C-alpha cells in the first residue's frame, strides 16, 4: 500500500472515531481524491468538509486548538462548502470530545502518522505582530490598524451602505441590512436623547456612519475619533459629500488623548470597548466621565462574554492572532460595576444578542456572494479570516456564548439627579 492509500485509510478511521457520536451528522467529507465520507454523504448535506491533501487532519487537529484549526482553514488545508456557521457547531463538538486518555493518545498517534509535507504554503495574511506594553497607546494603534486598515473597498463589499461595523437593529429577521442599520443608528441617537446644538463625541467612530446620522438628523455638533487612518480618510470624504463639515468631523485620536476642557453633552462608543482591555476599564470610564458635563449621557455598546465563560485574553487563540489582537470581552456585570465605581449611574441595559446573530449571518452571505470581488482588494487568506471569524461569531451569539449590550450611563448632577424622563416612551418615537 502506497503512502497516499495508507493516509486515506487512516483518515477514514479517524473520521469514524471522531464523529461516531456526533448527533448533528448532516454533513459530508470529501477527500483529496474525490472520495466522499460517509458513503456518499447524504443527498443534501448542510455543508461539506473538503480535505485538500492527505495531511489535512494532521494540520487541523495536531495539537487540537482553535488556532490550529483556524490556520488550517485560512491557508487552505481544508475548505468548507456550504453553511460555515453550521460547521462551527461541529468544531465545538470536536473540541469537547469526551474520550479517555488512552483514546486521545491513540488518536494523536493516528494524526501524527499522516503526512506532514503536503500542506499549502502559508501565504497571504499573517498573524498580528504587536509590540509594547499591552493596551499602551502605541500597541493599541498597531492592533487597531491590523484589523481595520485592511481595505475600505473590502469592507464596503459586505457591509451596509453606511459601513456600520456593529450589529444592526432588525424589525424582522428578513429585513434589509441598510434599513436595519439605519434603525440602529436612530435608536442609538434616541437613547442619547440628542438635541440640536449639543456636542457629541463618538469614541471609535469607524467610517463615520453614526456621527453623520446624528449631525444630519439631530442637529448636533459631532466629533468622531478612531485609530484607523483608513477610516478617518473615508469618513472625512463622506462628511464632505454630505455637506456636514461645519458640524461634523473625524480625527485620528486615542480616547485617552481627548482634552476635557470643553465638556461634551453626550458620549457614545459602539464596538470599541472590546479593544480597551480589563486593566484599562477604569481609565476608560474615568475619561468618559471627565469628558461629560453633569447630567451628560454615555451609551456604551459592547460585545460581552457571559460571566460563566473564562477570559481568553491570555490564550493564544485564532481571534487574538488573526482577527482582533489584544481584544478582551468582559461580562456586562463587571463593566457596569466599574462604570458605577468611577461615578456613573447605570440607567438602562439592553441585550441585542439576536440582532447581532442576524447581522453576522447577513454579512457572511454578502461576503460569500462577493468572493471574486473581494479578491480584488485582499488575498484569499484575508477573505477566509473574515468568513471564519464572522461565521464563528454568528454561532457564538446564537448559542449564548457571546452577547452584546447597550448600557446607558448618566453622569449625575450634584444632587444625584439624572435629568431623564420618567418613562422610556420617547425611545420608540422614531424620527425616520
């Protein structure tokens, strides 16, 4: 028996062992020679796992980690045809496989016996290399640039027309992403009770969608800040095109660099808190408090991990290496406590978990349908990074392993007053 035949025999044996008790076996595996497991794989599998060479399983699972599995995917050791989000649940099954020590050692020996010389070259996007103290201003700039300064044209392919890179707010699951994102922007502005002439600071403003909406629809003077130069450049173009340069601007600036001399009436941060880090939370909330006038509102919109799930900040994960270096998710209970300890009063907390799952599914569909167009702006590995991380995130929000909260904070007046209305009725009176 030649090397490839032995590798095929071992691969089929591993598949039988690993998936013997997998309940959701609505998938197929296609080997490098075209063979299908199991026995044709069914008539319409949700997805097909494609092993591109005899050593694919070795690259995927030796040693077992989400980093190795992710690298094997983005560099082409295997593909997933069909629903990648459905395939994520299979990956979770593999990571939680309950077998004895002896079986694990036997499985490792089988994987180690597979060829190690057919792997695809590791070309294209490489793991992040950031230097300096964790969450220092210098290192944060590197981390933000690694993720966001990829290509504005690439992001524009699969986001909504405003390029809002955070969860939308859907009226129903089938709603168009443009309408859902506009609804989210407006809902955010209503929560902040924006009034004409007020000064608004958007921390981590992205491509300017929220500051443009707030200035245009609510008549505020808006400043957005970001550490992505690519976002600054495009946001300024869009502000000029909208004719809002007299009351809306975007600057390349760290949140710790904003001067508190002239307080803002309102602050908002959407999808930026994940980059702050647990060790810097107190600095973050204190800076926000110092930048606000008394009775000022701060809406902090952030992805969170549930309290029962341990932090991954010190683990070498796929996300830390290839997606969001140094990002940290903290439970909303912890962030709310720190906000209170720095002088804020928590007035409203709302989970938008299901909305983010819908948003991510929409982004993944749009990205997959524009694969060829994406490759005009980024390499194949980069395309695969975004397809994988957004699919994994969709599964995380659907399963409850991820959540996203809008937390409305107020800087109380000298007597403890909040200045807020007695009811939430005004939040639902859209100005659209």
